[in-house]
C-alpha cells in the first residue's frame, strides 16, 4: 500500500465530486457507490464511469492523489483499467504530472489530466504533448 496522508481521502472525494459535476453537464456519470452496482467494470472500480444517453460507456476515469501516483498503483489498477476496453483517463495532482507521465509509458491511456486547487475551486487541465 502507498503512504497516504490523513487528508488524501477527503481530497480524493472532493476531486471526484468536482469532476463529476463538470462531466454531468454533458453526460450521464456514475461515481462511487453507483459503480459498485454497475456491470460495466468487470469487477474493477474506477472512480468515474461516463456514459451516453443509451447507457453505453464512453470512458472511465481514475483520480489519484499526491501519494497514490506510484508504480504499485500503476501495476494494480491503471493497467487493469486500460485493458477494460473503454477509453481510460487518468487524473493526477499538478505536482505529480511528470511522475505520472513516466509511469504511463507503455500503457494504453486515452488522456492524462492534472488538477489543482484554485481560489474558485478545483480546476482540471488536459496534459498536452503526452507522448505515451
């Protein structure tokens, strides 16, 4: 298990909630605990499942925190999510962007995003020049 600060579960939940709020403007979104009830994930539980109006999965997303951008998490979760057959997006803290890029090498990932806290809330940016 990775080392997790006492604040990371709260931060994780806040980032997932902010991302869901953003995505719900355009899509149907499942997030924990809805995902546990979903049959789309084949026993895996990404943080977010994005679907169209016909309940077809468009993509899945996983949110990581400062302490969870590790090789162990990559091997235990990211690889499996990338093999589900859906586009897989990873969301990491801005401070972990470079490390995430290194860990994603050789992985089938659709998009990498970073998040950062601002005075007006959590903001997401797609990482450009993603050479994976």
